[in-house]
């Protein structure tokens, strides 16, 4: 006998609302299985979505979405939401080139009311919607679902602070599972732990902010969730529901190892076991080059500090946190605080390595300018995930850093071409600098197996010639050097790794422009305001008239796909670069 399946008949929330409450537990199991089966082969964010299956069903069952506006914070947990809101049949394209986004996206669905990807925006966005509804005389509900890691961020508190003095019809749901990507940290995490245990004796922090607080309740108890949400619908003004969930719920391994199963890669859907990757010797990930090198340096230099905002695993600062915990800090999802904390440490003679993903440093731009660069404090920014990051897409590509850092006075900007260069610049700066520096490197692995070579000091502001040729010179920055190397292997052109976007090596540029008829610049950052723009400005200032071709990320947001696919689409792959250079050489030789 084949059991009837409910999920196959649900294409939109209106279909879900036709079910009896007694059917919803079966639907929850089917939804979990659906997510597990697809993510097992297609990859993606697993644990967060499994943890909110019941909450997702309850929200769409009780509220009249999309008339009632539902905002998911970050969006790692929104897979169930996507499946129930018209994207079930194309969910297997999730995060694939040309497929649906891994995060809620306004242009994708009416039910994705706000585009997300970075944390802690949901309360502000939902409050903005609620106030707008008030002004328009609309009777709608507005719900923000935020995790315990995200709610500790400053922006979330700003939203709570404002909402508490309004009478907006806003419901904030705290999805409390004690973990973001890594375990949550900080005093608020301890407060929430005490609330769950029933040992919190102080006033309720959310009631103190004028929210009608309820909970904590079991986020996997569907009847209880539905009952409480129905009750909250009748209450006016700002409301706060504290829900306890288990990240990875329903898959034993994902519950047991919540960090690994946040985004586990491919795994066996029936057992949960990860698919073993081939065991051949591979070059290290750049994050591990950073992680191992900072431990090596910090073991000899007691002034070195490591700081990361909630990414100890992703940045590999976890190595230092294990070996030298008193000098390594995970400050939670608090990029602004991380930068100014590093600045404060620098005033006292410490050597702070502040490791932040390129896309997340955007959230602390004022602190980089005002608290670090303006005061010329020697903070070392290590920007992981620079360039195109792949399937996380437009919200996560680290393509703006060269441009947004390039215009800041006093700040040095360096991009290593390989693991040895990353290792050496980290060694160089801890010897003593009197300026801030940003070191940006990509997601994934380099190409060198033998990278733990003796340290060598790098001269600040100096580039290097990698190949001497004729007529045309290619100027690359960062790991694009390897792509260029492959593209010109049989071409008689020059290749320079400029290393520093700021300051530019003007002595080297003088020599390059004096001895070549054409220049090509290549970067894995936006062409507007980046490395190529600086070369154009140099040529204009010094009255050089050669043809300069600037290659990089165009002035448009790049969607999701594998890094190789995106490089091919943007003509930044080996064959495209080779053809571009061959075409330029043809023009030079026939003009």
C-alpha cells in the first residue's frame, strides 16, 4: 500500500491551508525528506532549513502570506519556505547556474518579501514594512524570523530599539538554536541559555524594550506553534516570540555535528554520511594558509591577536583559538565591533589580525575609515572569500573590496598571487608597520603543494615581473596571476604581478609603460574604481598614451554558479584571456 503524500499536492501556501492540523506532522516529515534528498546531491545550506521545518509550515498555515509579509534573516533557513511557495518543482536548481537563488530574493517570488544574505536585517526591514502599512491604512501582519546569532548583531538591536517605541504590527520570532554557522557567542547567548533553563533572574530584555514577549516554546511542536501564532495575531503592536529549535533536526548526523552540516557538501541522503572526497594530495585552502600561518607567527610574537566576527571555522582562526585561546577572539556577528576592537588593541601596541570575509567588511566600512585609517592604526585586515565565491551568489561575492578600499587614505591594499605570498605578507606586517593593511585572498584552494617555505620579507608597494616579453604587458593582481600564466604560456608577452593595488609600484609602472605598446590589467574585482582604474589614472597623470584594456568584473551584480562557470561567463577564464591577448597582438602587428 502506497501512502498518500501531501507535499506533491502543495504548490502554494493556499494549498497548505486546506490541510487539517492533524496532517501537518506528516507534511513536516515529507518536507524534511525533500530537502535532505536534494541537498544531498546538489549541496547547499542544510542544517538551518531542517531546524525550522515546523516553524515554516506554521507561519504559512497561520498567516495569509504573501499578503502578510514574512522576512527571513540571512536566508540559510528558507529552503522549506521556497518549496512551499511555488518553487518545489525547480528546487533542484537551487544555487545552480541559471537556477533559483540559495537565499530569498524579491525578483524570484512574491513570497520573498525582502532580499537577504547578510545577517541581522530582518527586524529593520519588517519594521519598515509595518510602518509603511500603517501609513497606507493596510491591515497586514509583518513577521521577522531571526536567529540567536543574528539578533546579537548591532543592527538587530537598532531595529528592536526603534520598534519598541512604535505601535507597528510587527512580530519578531527568535529562532533560538544556539548556533549560527559556528556556535553563538557572547553575553546575550548566555542570557538566552539561562532563559531556556529557567534560571534567568533579571528582567526580560525584550519586555524591557517594550515588546510583548512570549516563550520560550518548542519550535518542533506544531500544535503549540500554531496555537501561539494564532494568539499573537490578535495582539497589536510589537510582539516577540522565543522559539527553541534544533539545527539539523531530523538528520542524526546534522544534529550531532551542526557546524559541519551547516553546508556539508554532498552526503548520503539515507544515512547522512558525508561523501568522502578523493584522498590525493591537494594544495591547501587559502583560509588554512592563514590559519596555520597566524598560529606559527603568534607562537613567536606575543603581541599578535586574532579576531573574527562569527567565522572561526570559515576563516580557520579556529586553529589559533585552539592553540592560543587567550589571544584569539570570535566576537559574533559584529563586524563593526570587530574592526574597532582591533583598532583599540592597535593603540596599545598589539598586532591585530582582523579576519573578515570580503563581503562582510562592507558592513564595517565607516569603522575602517574613521576608526582605523584616519588614525593610521596598524590593523591587519585579512579578507577571506575575495573575488567570486560561487554558489552563494550576488550577496556574497567579494568583488567590491579593491574599489571600496582603494579610495581610503593611509590604507595599503595587497593581494597575494599564491599561498607563499600570503604567508610572506603576514610575516612582513607582524614585524612592525605604521599603517593599516588589507590582505585579500579567495575562497578555495591555491595551486602550490610546497608552500611552507622559509619566511621572506616583502617590500611594501613593490610588484614583481613574472615573465619578460615584447609589445604587450599583462598586469595582474592576486590569484588571477595563475590564470594569466596559463593563458600566455606560449605567447611572447610580459607578465607582472603588481601585488599592491595601493600604493602602486610607480617605478615598475614607469618601466612597463616605457617598454610596451599595450597594457592589459586583470583583476577579480569590479572594474569600476578598482585596480585597472588606478592603472588608467596613473597613465593619464604621466601622459602615457598606450592602449589599456581593463579586464575584471563588470558594473553589474553577478549571480550564482560555480566559480569556473562564472569566470567563463565573464571571460576571465584562461581561454578567454588568451583570445583577448591574441586579438590585441594581432591589432598591434597589423596597424
